[in-house]
C-alpha cells in the first residue's frame, strides 16, 4: 500500500502561509518567482468566424484538432477546429443547460459535462450521441451550477466524474455508464473536498483532483484511497497530464477578479513544486498530443501555447 504524502513544497511557502491566514499569500509566494515557461503563444482565428461566448471547456484529439465548449447561442456548444482554426464541424445544440467541461477520451470520443443538470453526454468524434450519463443527486436543480464539473478516463475503461458543485465527491462509472462507486465528503481534511472542479488520471493510473476552494491538488487510487496532496492556495481550477506524464494545473487568487492574475503552472511531480508558469486564465486546461497547452480562457480568441 502506498503511503499518503503531504508535501509542504518549500519552506518559503510554509512561512508565507503562517504569516497570513489568507491562502492567496501562499499561491503568490509559490508563483511570483517562478520562471515563465518557454512556450509560444499562438492565437487561432476561426475560419469561418463564429461567435462564441463563455468559452469554458477545451480538449484536443490525437490529430491536433481542438474541441471548444461554449455557452453562446449563436453557435453550437461544441465546435471543432483544426490546428489552423478551420472549423471542421459543430454539434450538441439543445443538449446542455450549462456547458462546463469537454474531454476527448483515448479512443477519440468526446465527453461533455453540464454543470446545471449533471448530465454527461458522450459523442463520437463526428457528433453522434453514443451515451448519456445522468449523475443525479443535484441538491438544488434551480441553481445555475449545482452539479458535475469534469470527467476523466482510466486505461481500464472507467470514467471518473468530479461532481463538485454542491456535492463533494468523485463518481466512477464503467464504459457503459453504469455506476461503480463514489468517494469523497465535504471538508478540508485529507481526502475531503471543497468543490472538486477538475479531474485527471495520471499515467500510473492514480486519480488527481483539482480541489478548487481548498486550493490544492489531491490524488487517490482508483478505489478512492487518499494518497497525498499539494497545497497551492487560491483556487485550483483544473488539472491535466501531457502524453509523456508532465503535470499542469491552472489557478487563481481568490481576492482578484476572475481571469485577472490567473495562471497555468507546470508542476514537478516529485515534490509538487512550481517548475514554471504562463500568465493566462484557464477555466479548464488540456494538453495536446504534441505537448501544446490549451486553456479555456472564457472568451475569444482560441489560444494555444506550443513548446
């Protein structure tokens, strides 16, 4: 059995946290001195141009095509563009109340999460509906968001849902959409969650969770056994792995307006330290097959950071 690990990361961070009961001080102490990542910022103009609003989700497939999940009514919620921005297709009209997260699984299928209804729709790459999962247990159906937030995939076919808004749990399904198990409870202790907003599966098969309001990343076995955590402060919004196992998160301070002072961080998986940063908001982040970093930055243009 692997032993739980709680990393304090660096002495300076611990000192900052001890001197200030606000978690933003911790986040700033960890990131202020971090170097900028040497990645090229590339804006991708859509051709033909489509009006998008609240661009909240992003993912990419093995061919470099980018999947955008947006809340505007002028275009379909899911828009697919190639690496040059040419619009290939769009789909999903009428299926979502509150688009929140989109992910492409290892087989190239597209999964989209609704944070109002807690429904998850699995599409083929061409937009055919293949499966719908109703996570259920929505405490307040009248709330704007009181439901699931993100989805991730294991090599064994299991599907992991971060049911973060109102609930504080990870719900696990098999490939057919049958519920297998769940874990998690509200709180700030080891293994507890306060708005699990993002989820990703590591190359080793462990489940990493962006525990947003607790300002940390926690990781678990596939059965939900707590393995460890890294504290960052602020809000940790999203977590993603590159194909070669590099770890990225997005974070923001709580005391700044949304999208201001936000950043994407590359994380040292040995100790949780911040290797480097990009000053960009990422409501959701994804890493392409070529190592490019993609942020869902809430508004146009589409931006890719290429190594």
